[in-house]
């Protein structure tokens, strides 16, 4: 996740659509709410949760420049990859993810 000012957040989830919705709508207090990290600019999928945790730890140790390079490989314009995820089902998504 990234803010308009360029702050980066790295995390893992087993429900990317739900978690991105929470970040975009400031559902939880924390880093992404404080720094307004509302854009999904990069993500990876892993079959096993332990692999995802290892990768998250690896990326969190990287310098900012290396993180930016990783993002630019897949998303050179840093567009919000989730921009269209909630347009038609926003109200039903809210209730499903807040349960």
C-alpha cells in the first residue's frame, strides 16, 4: 500500500480484497490510517502462509529504493491496482468484511 505522498506499507493477508478495503476506508487504527496508505501499488500471491511471512519480512528489511524498484517492475506508474474493485459492490462488501 502507498500514500499519495509516497509512504509505503507492507503486510500480508489471506483476503486481499477485504484487507485493501479496510485500508482504503480507515477501518482500523494504525500505520495505514495515520499515513493515508490507500493505494494498492504492488502485491504477490503465495500458496503457503509461511512463504508469505518470509517474503514480507524480507521486503520490510529492504531500503526504500529497492522497494520502489520492485513496484516499478510490475506497476511503473504506481496506479492503484484496486481502483475498480469496489465500485459495483461497495455496500455489500462493507457488510461482508466488517462481520
